C-alpha cells in the first residue's frame, strides 16, 4: 500500500512541476485523489528540494516527544484510593476502580486536573510506586528419569478416526485411556470405550492393575472423572481413595503437552487409522497398542516385542540391570 501512495505522490509532484498553472482541483482529478491530499503534499513539496525522494514517503505517526509526567496531586490521590479505599470498599481497588473514582472526584475537577483516559496510565503509576508487584520468576527444573514401572501416567485421548453419530454423541464418541510407563516411555495399555465416566474409568484402571500389578505412583490430571467435583462434597474422588488403599501414590498434575501421553498421540492416531475398517464405535478401535516408544535412557534389551503388550512387570523389573543411561 505504501508503494501505491509513493507513486501517487510522485505523480502529483511531477504534474505540479510540468503544469504550474493547474489548480488544485485539476491536480486532484488528474491524480485520482482528494483536494485535501493535494494541499497537504504540495505544502510538503514546497519545503524540500524538488529532487528529494525522502519527502515522498509517509512520516512516522509515533510520538516524537515523551508524554508529560502526571500531576503530583493526581499521583497522591491515586495512592490514597489504593491504600484507603473510599465508600467502604472491602477490597483493594485496581486500576479500573481507581480510574472510576478519579473521574468522580470533585476536588480534582475543581483544580482543573483531568483524570487519565486509560487504565494503563494508572497501572504504570502503581507499578512505579511499588503498589503493584511483578510476579516472581518461575524457574523450571527438569525431572530426573525414574526407574521402569515406578511411575505410570494415564490420560484420555479422543479417537478422532471414529465419525460422530448423527443420532447420538457428536464429540468424544470413542475415547482411549492410555497407560504409559514414565521411566521407559512404553505404552503399556490402550483401552477404548464409547462412554468413559467415573465408574467405567475406574473399571479400566482396575483392569490395568490386574494385568501389570501395583506401580508405586500413578499420575493423572485434574479430569473430573479422576478427581471428582471441585467442592468434593457432591462427587468425592473414588479413584484417589482406591489408590491410597492399595498403597499407590496418586500424583495429580495439570495437563502438559510435553508429557509422555501426549508424545504417543501421533503413533496412536496412525494405528487407529490403520485398524479402522468400519464406522462403528468401540468395535473399530484396536484394543491394544501396536507400537511402543523407545527412550534415549532405555537400552534395546529392555524393550519388548512391539507386536503385543503382554509383557509383565516382573520381566521388566528383572531387566533393570541392563538399563543404561546416556
């Protein structure tokens, strides 16, 4: 767009030099612009050399001078509203509330002090005075890799290859509950179901524990099917109490895109598409994962056959001595 404007201004300057007798409406008609455009740029052309090319470009619309500092009386009033909220306000007022009271302040209006138009100005003043503190910087530390089958992560994944039912569910038609070993990145189990709720999810966990035994830690997110309701009264978490009775530590963490369960999504989707033959629900989803992931911290002797998930915890624990670290 700027190139078109530069060309139009160059044409205007060329016509003004070639035809000095033309009026401004005639120049505007020849350039296809307005009369105000011709007035503005003829004034700029008269202030510079006729061969100057820099004058054809637009000037910066940014402010050339810094804004004036706020009035000290306005700053003092902002501090008073922040420290002693007016009208028995039972909370610490923020920038929006402070700006509301500044516009209603008759004492400032009588002195001719205009309140700021934006809450950002009030926020800058509060931040400069230390009345608003910056959040502390978070330092993330990577977790140390754990031993095989010391921690199992589980999470739900939608089977996107299953089409929605026009007469039934449109979303989450079939979900797959994945169990991944955090120490080896091996997909231990993948259980599909067309109606995962708190009871069916607990049944899937019980079926996994019957097959692989009791891991020391079981990690899952804040899904209501795992942790229950937010209050804990209407729907208490049966899974956490069940795991504590079995001596398994429930490790609840927020969803993280970098977790092992999310890393196997592409592999799981590829496997589902390969096994999908009919548009049915859970019957069209494979009951076990056909692939496994190999971690850099795991030796090739530790990985079982990728065509089945029938290995046991005892077989993997007996191979701990062959596990190597990078």
